[in-house]
């Protein structure tokens, strides 16, 4: 694709990176075949190729974004299926992230949109605030039909039946390896996950220590910054990311780290991109060091000696989170590990398509999200599973809200198979 940015425009690192990405696009349209929003809406401007044209026009002309452009970019899930499909290697993620930052700086959203985004940015990344919000949502749930805004109704619907108690395992500390130590790793405990499901981190710690890892919860680490990053709120996202970088760098420079392990794939995709996000900032070197050793929990487990398990007689439908299969290019590890542990693993049709969770997408675009959820649940249930496994808390909440089949994190099953407790969600499964 030809571009016409001026020399002055290209002095901006974000614009220079956008120019590189735009020039790689050859308009082939392969991306439209795997774009969930294009499949649902059938509008070229709701495909990656269409959005690329809108972004190019907006950035080249340095124009104030109009409502039409913002609408189509807001509808993007950032599922990154287009990056998996693209034969030209167009790095759409960096392009749309920059476009969102540009929109946040130059577009005056309606007051109710601004208020909603402000509220999400100040609640979701903070576990205790999120817990209070979930409690209030639970109280307000019966009144949902009276609320005219579909987005607010979606927020009430998100409230789980029970809010788990705080897990003290998420506090800064170190867990010794149960067998002779093989690795020392930092566990990212996250933010929303600590409010929605504390079993995941608990299971991860048990599993890793059982397999020879000393697990450290670093003092000062918290939200990865993904939620605000994808809203274009760079100051907020870089602020929280910087805390993680400093916390993990201290551990790396102290007793050392072999890996930073992440069990929420949406966070993992962002942490692995810290080197790019901070490339022009004073923390660039430490950010690059952090990104270099960031690993999804399934990547780390593939380097450890997970014991082979006898057949469990349990049929597991594996849901591939977009941030894992498209963002991190990890497609086989979770299935390989589950099979090794003794589970029968099946995969739904169109496993490359998003479930519609996508960070805050199910709250900001509830209508499109609901259609994607219904399709994903339908294809998963078609496999007749006893349980559904996923590697991302957002996907688990999204899918769990549309099916009676128990939904658990992959590490919960692996922990159970290697001596840990049965996941609480599976109490009704024999």
C-alpha cells in the first residue's frame, strides 16, 4: 500500500510504525475470511482491510476522527485472527492500537461514552474496586430490564452468582518448589482474575511448585495495562505496565528469574509487547528484558516434566483464546498438555473465531458480542463435552454465561490430574 506521510509526520514513532505496517498491506483481503465482525456485519469497513483504509486516511491527513471512523474501529475485537491469516505479515495489532490512541487524543466522544470508558478504566484494573462493583451489580441484576443502555445491562449480567473470597496466595511472597528446584519464576496474578476466579492462580502455584518451580509473586506487580491500552488510554496503561516492569526487573536483578509466567492470555500478549510499547521510553531496556522472558503458563509447562496420566474418562472441549492462538501463536501446547494428563480433547468447528469477550468488548459492544458468544457456545456444545477448558478468564466468563457445561482453566485440570484438588466447578461431573 502506498502512503504519503510527510517527513515531519514520520518523526513521531507511532506514525512511523503505522507507516511501516500500512506499506506491508497488499489489499489481498484474506483477512476478511477470518474477521468475526465482518462475518457478523458483512460490512467491508468492519473488516481489517476496511479499517486499515480508514486508519490510513485519518493518520495521513491528521484529521479529527469522525463518528463513522470511530464506530468501525471501536467494533474491532483486536482478536488478531487477521494477523494469523495475513500472507504479508501486516502487524495489525500495532496499527489499531496506535489508531485507538490517536482517537482517544483527538475525538470528543459523547459524554455517556466518555463516562462509561472512564468508569471501566478506573474499576476493572483494580481488584478490590472490581469486587465492590461486582457486588453492586449482583444487587442491581433484578432491575436490568429497566435499564435502557444495553452496555449497562451487559455489565449487570457479568456479575457472577458468587464472588470468591480474596486469596492470600495473590499477596507478594515466594512459594518454594516441592521437589528439587528447576526454575525460579514470577507469577503474574493479574487484576480482574483476582476478583472473578481465585482458583486459577491457586492451581497454577500448586502445579508449578509440584513440578519444580519456585514461584514468586513480585511486590508491586499488578494489572498488565491491557484493558486501558486497548481503549487508547496510553498514560494509564503505561503507568500500570511500568510498575510491573520495575517489580520484575528487581527480581531479575536480585535472585534472578527464568520466566515471568502468565495464566491469562490477554495479559500475556500485552506483556510480551512491553518491549515495543516502551521502546522510546527510559524503561526500554528493562521492558525488553521482561518481554523476552514472559511466557504463557502452557509454554512453561512444556519445558517441565508433566507426568503422563491414565485416561480420566473426561471429554474436554478446548477453547482457543484469540490472544493465545493469534496474539502469541500458541496453538498446540494446551491440547498437548491436556492429552498427556489423560483427558480426551476435542476442538469446536471454527476454533479460530473469537468468542466475543475481548477484554471490555462484551461490555462496550454487547450486541455483536452476544452473537459471537452464541455461535461459540453452539460449536463447543456440539462436541458433547463434559467440561470446557480455556486459558483466559475473559473467555471463561463469556462462554460460561451461555452454557450449562462447566468451564475451567486449563491449569485447573492439569493441577487436578497431577495430585491437586478437583476444580470446584466440576463438583457435578463424575
